[in-house]
């Protein structure tokens, strides 16, 4: 009897929420920008994965999201800088991913899109940091396009910048995400 009741609850949850996974066939982008006094550079990757579980009627109702970015695939366009970034700052041999876990806490619908606020925890370099991110969700044929711009402070994640590099690497990294989710329910 308890098993049947549990099965009914789990089944009913799927009636109210859909699951969306990152659509790897789309042109996804994760970009960071370091805008330091002496040097500006950026790094890009399309290697993002994750999911969103949300009600199609109210995306804030019991939403759940999880996204990860493979930091080993970040590319600044210069091989030596890539190696130094991965080995000396991000330590990707030990911390190969950045992860965000959270929920949509606010959504203002505007036609086929929503201005959203996502709250959760960003984990980079083994260190968790609570974050609130403003973004935009736009309805697509089979899911959503997600876009957001926000700042990640390196010291919040125990990423040290040697004093000789302070004028070349910005403490506050500007992050831009632009990726697609497809319905897999």
C-alpha cells in the first residue's frame, strides 16, 4: 500500500513539471571576460551540461536546476595562457568543473519570455558561494533559450592572483551564458 502511494505521488509530480536538458546540438556559449587595467582577455567554451525541472505554467513552482561547465575546455585563443589558467589558477586537474545548483525564484512573463531571478550555489575551485543571478528565458520550439550576465569574484572561490598578475587578471570575472534547453519529458 505504501509503495503504491509513493508511486502515485512520484507520478503526479511529473504531471506538473517538465524536464529540460541542455541541447548539445545548439550553439551554446559560456564566456568569461577579464577586464584588468593592463590586459583584457576572454575565454569561451560550449561545454555546458545540466537540466531544469519546471512547471510549464509557472516556472518558479518547485523549479530545480543544475548546470556544469567543463573548465578544462575554456579557450582564450592562446595556448600558453590556457595552460597557465588551467594549471596555475583554476587547478583543473583537481577542480575540472564549475557547477551551479538552484531554483528560479522569480519570473516576470513578457510574451514568450521571462525575466527571471535564479538563486542557488555556485561551486568553483572546490568552494561554494551563494548567488542570485538575473537572466532571461525565452520559449523555443522545444524548450528554452537561457541568457544571463553576472560577476564571479575569484577570491570567493579561493582562486589566488599573484601580486605580479593583478594588473593583468581582473578579480571580478564577467560571465556570460547563452545556451539552449530541450524538453525531454
